[in-house]
């Protein structure tokens, strides 16, 4: 059709084609600008609202004995420690499984039945909704330990389900780009396969793997739904993964938001330490700021490592 | 001198044997890790089934009571309970997908075909960072910032486009509606689709693009001729993955939407729909064991839906993955000029 | 000192595909043997069977015997890893380990095989190997800088040093100069001529001048047609093969009629 147009009336067609081209260019430029807006808006809201309550006191106190909008205003320490414990445990579970699976897929399986199946299952696993992962962990532990088994470790198991596929995929990519030459050079020096993998392949892809793991951590550290179900929340600082509910930052944000505005009497508002009706929203924003800082920090470190330390393979 | 094992001194022979064992052991460790994946997914399915079973076939009285209490007395049947939830889940996700797909394609084209290098670099990183923002922060932002500030826009839509059934009814204020939720979901799945589309567009062969430009095509015609057809399959599977993410999204929906249990298309009216994931998160804390097993059963339904979507995505990229695997086997042979003449086999 | 290799009735297969047919040749010790032939004729494949590197490729296997000083490399109680320690290999593209310094690259073979060396032993070995590869004078002041920071020709010599450091008796080279400029090529050719005092050298090249310049013996491989296995057409002293080939095929190839 286009060709016919060109032949019959070339000049007019050219003009309309150029008009079309300009229109699409403008459209594409505007979508790019549009895409920038949400991140800026979210960062700006979080920083401006979060900074009200974001101070040393907030970071070093938990929610024990905090009532309504009254003083003491409470803090986020229990949630920060909970998030760290749960995420570290999830990482300790996921990284060995993910890394070894990736090694199996890249170095040992040569497109066999098992590797095709694993590859397919990893794809399916990466699509598990986060709340279903939480339900799974809950179902698993209630099956063995009776209903209502909710603690930090259950949450960590839920997070590892979400983390394992990410770790596998990024490790696979990193192992894949190690040139075959290097493996052959190592074999030619008489190294065994396992030593070649450990000393040459893993060593060359280490920065990529580390940054992949950091990005995977950054992704699961903000997961809320599974922890809401599997770990719950608690006002004091619980450092035992296996006993009792454990707060985490995202769940803290949600709980503060969900509890809504506090009720303050006129006299309480006039006190030395006034009752603040919007205290929970302030805490939610401040905790969100802590969370977003952790996530951005992990992202930046991850990207820095992969840029700075990655070895150029000739 | 080649050493046969008989000429070894005992100690080196032992260490050599250990070495060989180490090799085998290492291989089996990696294989076991792989099998664990297989085991985990089976376990997920089995445990969800075990826990959901009471809701589907178990003690009728208990289940009936649980469903009645969960649905606020609306129904006593599992499928009539979960029906509106499925509808709400698909409605919000699909709306988000439609909006996100066009923006994501625009951004991906901008990054790969239009933007100068530094700008493209910055924009890709901004998009990646957007993907890193936790969903609870989207929920908080949506609930506290977006909900109050978008009301005038929804009101305007309602006034001028109210004749379209989707925008009919009385626009709710505050707009804790499907429309606002879909807007947030759009922002959330945008980076997923965008970064995949970007990676695919970047792989468009330069020759293909130059061929189009050489025929006198404008930039946009080149994109239509070379880039989009090349990336079509990948974009569809990216969209599927984005849809999968939207279907399972819990927090943003939970924190923004005012839930309802209707099969309603009125996007601008609150309390019409609810999604499976948000419903689980909302009801779970106050449920007894019968209630929990009903919720787990709804979770299983969600799992099946996302599973089907992912299968579809996998099926679409299946061919691409297949050729990649073939290349993995053939490629090194070609490089080393072994056995086969590459030009003849490829 | 180098050792001779004896290849008897070797056939190489890739799955069901018969790649190289019935090769018998004796590779003389402390001499340079060049393997020439058109691309795709199986000369690299054959070279890789001499230290069992072909086993890295899935489904590849060979039959027949390769004797190093009378011991069959494919014998039942021979350890694959021992074979490769005895018979070193240098590849088409220089491939120093990117995460290692020049010094560590030279010592890589020792380290990968769990051998421990004292610092002075290691220093001596590094100097000896780099001197053997004619690289010592260029890199003596920057042994701790990364191996991939060197130029292409230097990288290839570093790879030779890495192979030499294992004290192999045979060195296999798979088109070691095909990715290098003429000056680096010349440097490597000089080096190879030096190295034959200590090692037996087998070099695959698609450059007939190179074979004529530096080898003592030459083998010519050819393939009859598509899908057919390739075979060793002629094996002789280099001068003999180039000046007075016995086979018509060889004559056609070296006079440039095909390939």
C-alpha cells in the first residue's frame, strides 16, 4: 500500500510520512517524560513527608508502650532488626541453592531433560505471586508445627521462594558470559572440572554474581504481603527467628498506614509533648524513607560493583 | 613421562583419588541444588492443596460458616465467593497492562532508537530504580498522595466521558477506586515491561535497521519495519510477565482500593471490586483455621491464573529459548572450527 | 626434554558424525610438526585429541592409540588430568585469565593443580617461564599488573609462558598467530624455534608460509567432500613436502589451487 502511494503521488505521500514521523517522535518523547514523573513524585513525597519523623530517636526505639498519638512517639528499631534478620536468613537459604543450580545448568547439564525441566520450573517459580509464597510458607509450617505457626523463619522461607529464581537467572547469565576459552585454558593446564569452575569461572564472574545477589536482596527486602502472613508484627524487638512474631519494615509501614489517624483530646494537643493525630502517617512515611534508603543503597552498591569490578573479557 | 597409577607413590595416588571424588561430589551437589527447585515447586503445590482441601471438600458446615463470614453473608459457595475476586483481579491487572504496555513501548523505543547515549543511560537507570521501589511504598504513596490529588481528574473524566460505561456512575471521593489502583499498578509494571522491551529492541540487527533506512524509510517507518517485528514475540512475553506481576500484586491494592464484591465495570466508583491477593491479606489476620483454608484455596486459584499466564509467556518465548539452547551447543564448535563447517550448517 | 608422540589408527567422531579418519603419524621429539590444510579439515580437532581436549566437547570421542613415549594416552588407568599436564596447549586466541596478574597467570597451572611452591621457587619459575617465552624483559617491572593489560602478541606469549611453566614434554599450538599482526607473529615464530630445544611442538596453521618457515615436519589434512571424514593426505619432512609432494592433492593445495 505504501509502495502504491509512493508511485502515484510521491510528494504528498512524503509530506504525510514526515508528518507521521514527527507525530510519533513527539509521542515517544512524551512517554519518556511521563515515565520519569512517578519516580520523582514518589521519592519527593517519601523524603518530604518522611523527614518529619526521621531522626536518631526514631531509628533507635521500638514501639513498646506507644499509645495513640501520645508521647513517647515510638520508633522503627524492631522493624529494622527484623527486616535484617529475615532478609539475611532468606539470602543464606537462597544463594547456595541458586548458585549451585546455576552452575549445574551452565556447566553440567547439556540441554538434557532435567535441565529443561528445571529451567521451566524456575520460570514458573519467578511468577509465583508474593502472597502465594507467604501462604505456602504458612501452610508448610502449620502442617508440621500446628496452625498459627508464625515467626521470622517462616517469613524467611517465603522470601527465599521469591529470591531463588532471581538468583538463579542472574548467576546463569554471569556464568554464561565467561568465555569458553578460559575454561579450555584451565583444562589444558590439567585442572579438574570442579577446580576450573571454582577458580576460573566463579572467580571471573564473582562481581556479577555479587551484584546480582545484592539486587535480588533489594527486591525481596521490600516484600510486604508474604511477611504480613508469615511473620506478622510485634511492638517489641524480637531477635529470635524461631519464636514468636517478628516485625519488618514493610509490614511496619503497612500497619501504621492501616491503623489510621489517632484521636487526640484538646488538652493532650496542648501538652509539652503534644498528642499528634497524624503520628502514624508520619511514622509510616519515615519507615518508608528508611526502607527506600536501604533499597537504593543496595541497588547503587550492586550496580557499582558490576560496573567497577567486572572484568572485561577481551 | 605419563604416570600410570601403578607408578604413583601411595600418597599422591590417594590425593589424586580424593580429587576425582571431589569432582564427582561437586557435580552432585550442583545437581541436588537443581533438584531442590523441582522439589520446592512440587511442595508449594502440594501444601497449598492440602491446606485448601477442607475448603473444597472438607467439613461442609465449617466451610459454609467460614465462607459466609468471609463474604459478609453474601454466599455460602466457594466459587460464588471467589468469582467476583477473580473478576476484580483480572479487571485491574488488565487495565494496568493496557496502559503500561503503550508507555513502556514508547520509553523503550525512546531509549533504544531516539535518545542520545547519556540520556538513554540515565533513563534506563531511572526505570530500573522505579522497579526497585517496594510495593508497600507504592501503596502508601497511592493512598496518601495519589488518591486525594487525582479526584479532580476522575471527576472530569466522569463528566465528559460518563457516556462510556467504564466511566459511568457517580465518581467517588476519595477515589479509592479500580481506576486509581490500575494507575498505580500501571506504574508498578511499567519498568518490568520497559526493561525487557528495551533489551529486545537493542538486539535488533543493525543490518536490518540500515536496510530499512537505506530504502528511504523515516525513523518511525524504520521502527515499524525493522524494530517492532523483530521484538514482537519478546514484547508479548514481557507483557505477560507484567500481567503476572499485576495479578499477584497485594499491597498497592490493599492500601488503596475500597473493596466490594460485585461484577462491576464502573471504574470510577468505590466499593465495587476486590482482588484475590488483597482479599487474602485483608482477611487473613482475622480468620480461623476454616477461614484460612478458604483463603488458601483462593490463593491456589490465583496461583493457577498466574501459572497459566506464565505458561503463555513461556510458550511464546519457547521457540526463542529453544534456538538459544541449540546455539549453546553448536556455537563453540563453530568458533573452534571443529567438525562442521559453520557456513554450511547455519 | 621433549618426547615423541606416536599416533596409530586414530578415528575421531562427533556423535554419529565421523570427523577424522584413520590417522597414523609419528611426531618426532624436539622438532616442530606443522599441520596444514583448508579450514574445516579437522586439523584442530586432531590436535585437540593429542591431549584429550576434545573430551570437553559433549559427544566427541576417538578411537585408536596415541602413545607418548610408549604409553597410550587413552589407556585404562591414565588420568586425563595427567595427560594435560604432560602435553600443554596454546590456543588460537590469547586467553590469559582476566582476574589474575601476569605472575599469577604464569603460576596458574601450578596453583590449579594444588601444588605448593615457596616464594623463591615461584619467583624462579615465573622468571624461567617468562624468559622461555621471550617476555621477561618486557614485563619484569609489572608482574603484578593484570595479564589482559598486555598487547595481543604479549598476551599470546604469556599464554605460552603459562603452558611452559608446567614443564610439559609436548606443546600443542592451535593457530597461535592467526589473531596477531605480522610483527607479533614473527616474534612468536622465533620463540617457537627457540622452544623446540626443550619441547616437542605441534602447531596447527592455515598459513603455509608459516609452516614452511619454521617447521621440521608437515602433515597435510584434507576433506574429500561435505559430510565425509577428513584424513591425513601426506606427512613428511617440511622441505620434502613443499618441494616434492608425493600426492597430487598436496601439490594442488600448496600451489594454491584450492583452500
